[in-house]
């Protein structure tokens, strides 16, 4: 999880309200968070492992749906979603894999950490692709967030 400190932005919003200038709205937070999360989404999209060949195995509990058997099912389930809380500083954007029906997000944990393969009789090690993305993009997300927030604030103050 990548966290960005927004206390300075919240303080700026309070100061602008006190002096009677236009306030920094939720729109600034939402825009800045979305721009910052696009960096994570792009790197996660690039680093998500994709099998060249379909597995051919259709889980019996999925009702014969071939979505899970095709190669690249995990990549196709990559999503970005904005969540809203009561306070503007509590907005968050979640970049991850959808576990809804028709998506293979449930595979992400096993791909990241590894799993025991009964058919092969051995442990298949994880690929740690999500950790690499988090470590690589943490500083870039913060810079992108700051730049996007500054751009939006400049537009509001004009």
C-alpha cells in the first residue's frame, strides 16, 4: 500500500477558507489521487505475469466459464477504483485485481506468494510482482500527486 501525506493540502484548504478565497475541493484530492494511481496502474499492468499458453483447466466451481483458463486472465482483471470517505483527506484510490465473477483476481495472491501444486507435487514459488511495483513507484506516486494537486490548485486560483 502506498500512502501519500495530504496534511499540507488540507491545511491549505483551511487557510483559503479563512481568507475568503475559493477553497480546495474534493475535486483536487480526487484528481491528484487518480493521477498518482495511474503510475501504479501502468507499472502493475506492465509487470503482471501473463502465461503464454492457456492452462486448459477450468475450475469446476466456476461453472465451465473459460475466462479463467485463457492466458492473461489476471492482467484482464486489473482495476482502479476511487473510494470516498466522509473527510476529503480520507479519499483513496485502490489499484488491484477484481475478484468479481468472470475475473481472475483471486489468483493474484498465489502468483505473488506462491502455492503448492498438487498435480506437480511441489511448491511453485511466488513472483513478487506487486511488491516490486510498490517499491518502485512509491516515490513517483508522491511526486505525481503533488504535481497534479498543484496544477489543479493553480486552475482554481486563477
